[in-house]
């Protein structure tokens, strides 16, 4: 539940976050970028749920970008139109954060269309010299059911995000009804729709040189109605997230089976 909401100026918010980092002696904080169909309240509750259930001792910050409640085509199209401007705002926030609060490390968890916001954000930040030379390092980037054009993701975003972070983990599925609808609306397959031929960039011969790019197929534990929200509603996925974020364990150190067609890639 939300006990209270207190509006803060940017200065006061950053000061409060810095104080929180000092009080908890936390080396990092966690950032959630939610997906479609969220109000401000539901985004905050989702962040609180993740923070509590994953037993994360560090501060959790939610980037509540504007989305419309519902998953009908009209609502989705309005949400999609907000992605680029939201990504610029998130990039500005992260730049301000690293200049003022100086966190040592940042984990990013994004879901659904929020993954596109995250992808665009780091595409903005990657060329920035000040960002790359800052004290703040990106630890884990987690993309759950990414609603991102697969061709764009394989060709550009996956390499950008791997270059800027310690580890990129992507949760995909074969039975995600929301992503199936999105692929129809967009006219292109989505990165979160797992197929043997998808994410070709990760199956190339150079896959062994990028062990920090890791794909987890959650199809067989996606047993909720739409299978789109499994990253915070499926116990096996949640347990794997805990091992990843709380214990900072790579895929090979978690309870996972390597895909039979993975080759040298971390599937």
C-alpha cells in the first residue's frame, strides 16, 4: 500500500536519495522502468513489491513515465507516442543523478514497453563523455518481456546496453499474448517473443566474447493469463531475479538449463 505521497523539488528529492544511500551504506540503487497499463500509484506499488519480495536493501526508485490504463490499441498507441520524450527525461535524470548523488552503482529493471524507454535512454547516454567517465557504473540491466522491435534490438540496442553495463539479462517467452498483439500493431516481431531464429546477434561466433549478454526463456513457467507480467508474478522467474539482483550471480551460476541450440551464447 501507499502510506503517503509527498511532492518534492528536484533538489530535495536528490538530497533525500543521497541521505538514504548514506543511511543504508548502500553502494547502489535500483531503478524500475514500468511497462504499459500503469498509473502512478500502480507503478509505485509494483516497485515496492519488487523491493520487498526481492529483499533488496538498497533504495528503489521508480521512473513513472506516462501510460494509459488498459491494453486496447488506442491506449497502446498513446503509450508508444510517449517513449522518446520519456527516454530523454530519464537520460536527463540519470545525468543529474550521477553529478549530484554520485551512486557507485545502478541496477535497471525494465518491463514491456518500458524496455524501449530504457533502450532509447542508454542510446542517448552512450556517446556522452561525461556519463562514461562518471563514478556511477551500470551493474545489471534487466529487460523483462521487452516490447522492442527485434531487428532494432538485435542490430543496435543489445550491443549498446551491453557496452554500458556489467551484465544484460533479457527474459523472453513464446506465449506472451501482449507481445503477440504488439507485433501485429507494430508490424514487426518484438524482442521478447522468443524463437529459435530470434536475437541472431547473440548466436554468432562472437557470442563467447560477450558472456555478459544473457537470455532466459521463461516460457515454461509463464502460467498466468497473458504471460506478460511473469517477471513479478511467477515464482521461478522471481527466484531467478533474486539470484541475479540480490546475489549478483550470472546465468551460469543460477538454477538454469542451457538451451540446446545456444552454441556459445548464454541462452
